[in-house]
């Protein structure tokens, strides 16, 4: 991207390093940047918190949903659950499954990313068998046939890359083995468990294409591969296998935690890490303008240190168009060094195109979330 200026400009009382060594009178830093932390940016220093609004009218607002309270998500088919957040390039759903699937699923609209929020299961697919546990990401390439047999009731997040595919992010200066080594990616095995499910009995496949479902019937189980080779496969990695980038002197942007990328959105993972120890370094997420991307956070586990009253299974949605950042108590805790380590685990979805909120999601919204940045007397 072409920069507006060939070198950084400055005016007034500023810090020379972003996110560190703030001016004495400007403890609130705000980043106005483009292209999701990769483009031109300016850092402002303010006397007041950029999220210190006293009132908010209109539809553009930070939003909080409790997806634990969703109805109609306990189904046999992943294609029967409602869309919660979506655009032309991405679809976000949640799904609960307690009994084994009696039909195979196949997404002909794009790659599917499963995140196992709760429970465990056996996965059977074209490529073989995998045992899944909580915290697993599973990338299922477009048009792969698959099914799940829960070992414990499942709560699954589904993120579809519509008419697209998932890739691993470029890791640049830190090299290919940082964050997680590609050797950590697990693939399904044609093992005894997979071979045991070969069958000459009738099986059906639910194929989703253009959000319409067709059912194909076979007089046998089509998951009958005896082998495969190639560079396309179902892949699995657990958040516990992620080793986050860290700096004790600098608060890294969310982009440093990218796990998967598609053409019009990214999926990031926040995992436990030490908090910055340098006295001059910012220790909580910095206030930043939401100008090019809608931001979604699904809270999986732990105490999310930049938010109040957030529980696992909840989702925050910050659409493009306003400044957001840590809640007041979290900001003060960071300033006063109260916390030395984060124990949060969260999945972030950043989309280049505006997301629509589905009717099902609206039934779980907390309308008071927009006021949670207000300092209580």
C-alpha cells in the first residue's frame, strides 16, 4: 500500500515509539491505522480515554452476544443451525451436538473451520480418523465428506471461508517455525477405527451449496478410502500447541497472533502469555480505530483481561467505524502492574467486509454492553 508520507510526521508532545514511553500528560494512546495494523498509521496521545463516551445513539455500536443462550443450534446437521454473523465471504455459526451424526456433511460452498469449544469427539472424513478434544481447530477443505461421533457433548464454532480456502499466515522475520511449527499440524489416519466403519449399508450425504442442502444416497459408506497422498488434507491443531510471539518491551498488535488467513478475513488466537514487564511498555491492548475491519471475539476460556463481565461462550462484535479498546478497570490494572500473566483463550475473526448480524444472534444480545466503558462513580 502506498503511504501518505514517506517518513513519519509528528506534532506536539509525542512518544517516539508506538505503545511505549507515553508523554506524561497523554497516557491514552489511540492508533488510527489502515489495513488491519499493516498499513499507514498515526498514534495520538489523549488526555481522556478515547472510549469515554457518555451516550450512544444509532446502530453502529460495540455489541455483546451470549451464544450459550442460543436456541435451535442442537441439531444433527451443521447446515441446520442459523447464521449468526455473515457476509459474502464468511459465515460464523455455533453448533451443539450430543449424539453421533447419522449422515455425512459436505460443504461445497467453501472451506470449513471447526473450533471445538466444549466436548470431544471422533472425526471420520475422506482422509481418515482423528480424535478431537476441546481447543482443537480443524480445517476441512471444501467438499470433504465428514461426520462426528461425540464422546462428550459438543459446542462447536463453525467459520466458513465462502468460495475460498484457508492458508497459514506468512511469518516474515520470525521464520516458518514460529508460533507453531507446521509439523504440529495433525492429519487424519486410516487406522483401525477408520477401517472399522467401512460399511455396505446405506449412507446419505448432506451437501450444502449456495446455502441450499441436497441429499445424496449411497448403498455403502463412501468413507471407504484405503489410502491417499497429496498436499490437500484435513488439518488439526490445538490452541495449546500455539507458542505466542512476545516482547517484554512492546505490546504486539493482534495481527501477531494470526492463525489462519483467507482472502477477505483472518482468524487469530489469543492464548496465555506473560504481560509486558518494561516500565514504559503498554500492558493492555491499545485503543485503536476500527476503520477497515469488523472485529469479532469468541471467548473460549480464562479471564479476558481487557474486558469486564465476559464469560466463555460469549462473543463481542466491534464493527468498523469507531475507536475501541480496554475497559477502564483493565486499563488501570495494566497501568498499576496488577497482572503479570494472561490466562485468556479467545478466537478472533477480523473481516475486511461488513458482517450482518443474524436474527438468532440478536436474541442473545446484551444492549448495555455499549455502556461498559463508562467509568462508574
